[in-house]
C-alpha cells in the first residue's frame, strides 16, 4: 500500500527562477527503503523538503497516508509534521543541549506550548527516549552536550530524535555525507534495521550510489530536475546510471 504518493511535482525557489523539479511522480509503499540519487543540483534535497513543505512546491500533488499535504493550513501542517521524522545531513542538533534533551525534542510537536517552553515531558516520553538511546548505542552519553560527540554519534542522536516522533514516514536528507565510509555504512544499517523493526517506510536522498544499492529496495534517479529512473534496486544497471549521471564520473 502506498504511504506516500507524489504526482507531477514541480518546484522553483522564486517566481522568476529556474524550475528545480520538473514533473516528478513516484510512490513509497509501507515496506520501502526508497533512495533518491542523482548528481549535485539534480533536485534531490528539494524533493525531500517538498514532502513536508519545508520548500513549497509550485504545483503537483503530495499525499501522505491519504492526506493532501498541499491543502493543509499552518496548524494542520504542524500536526501532520508530527508524523514525519527527518534526519539531516548536518545532524541539526542543538549543541548546547544534552543528548537526552535533543532526543526528547522529537516530542515537542505533541506537547502544549507551555510544556514545550519548560520542556516538561511525560514518564512515557522519558522512558521511550532512554530505550531509543540504548538502541542506538548512546546510553552512556545521555548527559553529554551534543557538541561533545563525534559525527557518527551525533547522527545516532538524530536517528533517535526522529523516531521519538513515532513517525509514519522517515525522510533522510544526505544522512551520511558528513561521515566516513565505515560510519556511513553503520548508520545506514542502523536506520534500516530500526525502520524495519518499527515498520516505518523511508525516503532517503543519498549521494553514495553504492550505499543506495546496498540498503535501499527502490531507487528514483534525478537529473536536472527530471526523473530518469524509477524502479527496484536490482533493475538499476550501468546504462541507467550513465543516463542519470551523464558525464559525471561515479
């Protein structure tokens, strides 16, 4: 069953600027770990950020769990974003805050304004954060400031924070580009394992084609805003890659 349906999506950064996405359509099903690949400037990050309207599309349709994302007003969009976890390239942590508080911030969309200001969380939320930190291997770092961690550890905090939202969809925006190859593979394996356990589909913008082929079951390939490939990973052959990347060296 399709959790996410994208149809004829178009986007540009300004009214008179060039079109970044040019009629993109695809579906993410409930058991997918779906990769978006393509050269720099192809529109990969723009596509990811259009899904939760961090970037506003100019036209097209985005449906998440049957909800028309582009018709939501500000309040309804805020509620819907509770169910969209996002893991960022640069981790997007609050450096001066502890690991535990960064993870608990994944619940801010669920608590009222006063409670969010004073960071008052339920015992259930605290227990869930502790469980996730143990699951990502950071149970001994809960009181450390985020800026005291290594890059791989910081990304693990980002994973735990996203899963604190109890999301229906995980969006990954270049989650390994700031990490070395060994840590990148470990992070991708952790995300895949936990997403499978929690039955959360994943849409991942990723620059590393080999990681995409190793960890993702479906791939969409973009070039200059156009969709050049869309299918199961095993059908992505060398000729398809040459079409996606044109003159770039893989």
